[in-house]
């Protein structure tokens, strides 16, 4: 079955620097890749997603890139701010079975 | 506000007991997903329902069961509770297929088993 690996498990960056979180997936039929942000004690919320027919998508300070050949996708956050501190989850889904397979999460810490 | 309502928000009970968690999905969403999140852990998929029928099952214990009713609300039943069942239980709803849009999470039900 599908497996999603997420790295690193914890990432600490200086405020203003960039952060990159990477995920790899095993099922080449996966075609939708969302990223969710979960602040402490709160519910996960979608921040950006990408479909398999697109290589990159950007929304202000966040961007996601997808390499279908290598089966990995990455979240990029530029000019990090204190409010970016949270746990970020990647996920992959195959259209045929509607199952969302989650990565283990990355705790992002923004140092002032 | 995601539009997904979960009750109760907090629940404290003793080992061996049984509890029921309730979820009302966003208006129009046919799918309901249940997740368990232990302290500082990831999202463990438990079960998914679509329009009243079980669609997929994850790492759900036999002591746990769920159902989705005709009005599309869902209940997660946890029985013979153990200390390790203490966790935040999220319900999420989506449309026909997750990849056509985002998954909307409720605020969660925090279960503490003493």
C-alpha cells in the first residue's frame, strides 16, 4: 500500500530564514498532495495543495514542489515568522480509493 | 470555523468505561473521517464513512466502532477504555472525493482515561 515518509521530524530555523520540509511517497498512482498546518492544541488546516499535473504551486510565502519521477514533494516557507511555528503534515492520495495517507509530521520551530 | 462540529470537547472517564464521540459534518459533505492523535504524535486514521457506508478502515481497534447515520452525522464508540486510549480524536469531513477539495477538521474531542 501507499506509504508517505516525511523529513525532518523537527526543524528549527531563525526568523526570516527559509524552511523546507520534504515528503516521499511510494504509490506512483498518487495524484493529489495536500499540506496541513496544525498549531498547538488546534485542528489541522489545509495551507496548500498540488495535483500531479503541476510541478510547482505558490501562495505568498509558501510553495510546494512536486517531482513525480522521484516521487517526492516539498513544502517551502520563505521569510519565516513566529506564527509559522506549528506541526506540518504532508499527505498523498490516489484518486481511485480516496484514501489520504499522512506523513508523520514536522514540528517547525521559529527562533526569534 | 470549519463547519464540522464535534461533541463533547473534553471527556474524562475511567478505565473499562465506554464513551461515544459525535461528529456533524459540514453541510453537503458526504464523507466523514475519524482520526486519533496521541500527545505529540501524528494523525492516525481510524475509519472513513461515505454516505452512510463504511468506505475504509485504518488502525482501528476492535474495541472501537463507528457509524454514520442517514442525516450524515457520525458517532465513534470507544469501549473497554484503557489508559493508552487517552488522545485527541478528530473528525473530518470532505466531499465526494478528498482530492477534489480539502478535508475540514472539527476542533476535536479530548479524551482522558484515568
